[in-house]
């Protein structure tokens, strides 16, 4: 019961703190995360925040590879750009190379500000403008009924559960964190398509500090550098 009540309180707090995306990340210029698989460092994910008055551009790059006995078994590289004007989402584009497979997505807000248009390697069509691209840096994703894959444009309906407060130690720093679980609402999806990810946000700033999930191993994103 206590966790249920706290969950309601946290969601109410997020809803009341109606920061625009530009204002909330005004003090951040660069975020870097280290990616681990089974506690072995395998790559990075970097975000660069650029501003022009109330307009915000976020460029992202992620790269990792899985090796065994000196042989590359899996390689992944992606670049993306996310645009906001006056705190309102405008567009997102990304290209991804998974081994030899190419994937992409282009998302933009329609001219009448009524819906999103998606052109992706997995989905093409319209989407609710309140859906959020699943890039995790934006804490408002905890309120969204669905997220959009930043790789292929697939729409993932989600159930978000607040799991409580935790102290998270990364390197020499301990963060006071809020922990959430994101899970696919559609239980009929094959396991390879299901979302089941834990995300930690710093309690006072809502900075994304950690992510964890299991898929052919245990994966973690851990914040490494903040400017």
C-alpha cells in the first residue's frame, strides 16, 4: 500500500512540474553513458545538447560491439537528432547499422499540430502526438501511454510502474534515484519485441542516470560524464 501511494505521489509530482524540455535541460550540454553487458564495458552512448534561444537540438551517437576470443560477433552503431521548438517536439531522425542490417526512422509533427508522422523501417503512419521517442533522457516518458522506437519507428504501448527510491552508486558518486519499470502493455508480443526495462532518474534533477534490462545477457547503461 505504501508503494502504491508513493507511486501516485510521484506521478502527481511529475505532472505538476511542467518543465519544458528546453528549460529542464538548460544546464546540460553533454551527457555520456557507458554500456555494459554482463558487467563488461562494450560501448558508449553520447548526447550533445545545442540551443538557440528556446529551441533545442539533441544529437546522439551510440556504438558498441560484442566480441569473443578477439572476434566481433555483433556490432551496432546509430546516430540521431531530436528537435524541439519552444519546448515542443518537432522532429526526430535516426540511422542505425546492426551488423549488416540498416534501420531508420523519421518522425515529425504535422503542420496542424495534431499528430506525429512516422516513416520508419518497422512502421509507417500516424501516431498520437503525446507519444514520446524512447531515448530515455526525457523523464516525461514516464507519463506516456506509448513510446516510439528510436531505431525503427515501432510504436510500443507501455505500462510504467514506480518501484521506489534507491541509492545508486556509479563510480565514486551515489545518486538519490527514482526507479521505474517500463513494460509492454501487449502481453501477446513475442519476447524479442517485448519491452521490460528499469530506468533510474535522479530524484532532484530527473537526470537519467541508469538503465537495465535482460536480453541474451544483462545490459546496463550507466552515466559516465555530465557537462
